[in-house]
């Protein structure tokens, strides 16, 4: 019986991790850095549709960044993939990296 519980727990963990990775991958948005304002902790990104944010059309927007250190990882002109969330204060980039 103990073995069945361990197998069930391992399977549940595997499914949970796979679902989380799939959800995170689906939230990535492709874009290009147009402007960085380290003083205000904001970045301007030109990007394609952002389904995770309910945006069906490409656009250029100013985003806040959750962690100002994110702004040091990219420069104007870089092609990037990023994740963002909508909050009461506006849209906030939670992750950004140079596109591969």
C-alpha cells in the first residue's frame, strides 16, 4: 500500500510540474526593447499579441518591472521574450530575457 501511495505522489508531482512548465511557456510574449528608463523602473516594449494579458493585437507599451535588475539584462534594440501580469497599478514585467 505504501508503494502505491509513493507512486501516486510521484505521478501527481510530475503532472503538476509539467502543467506549470506548459503554462509558463504559453505566457511568454515576443518583443523588442524600444526604451529603458532605469530611474522610473519602466521599459517600453514593442510586442506581438499577448494572449496571457488579453491583447490580441501587436502594440508598443510601457511596462513597470517587478525587479529593477531586469532592466540591466537587456538593452534597446534587443529581441526579447518576456512575461507580464496585470495589476491595479498597470502591467508589470515579471521575467525578461534575450530571445534565442
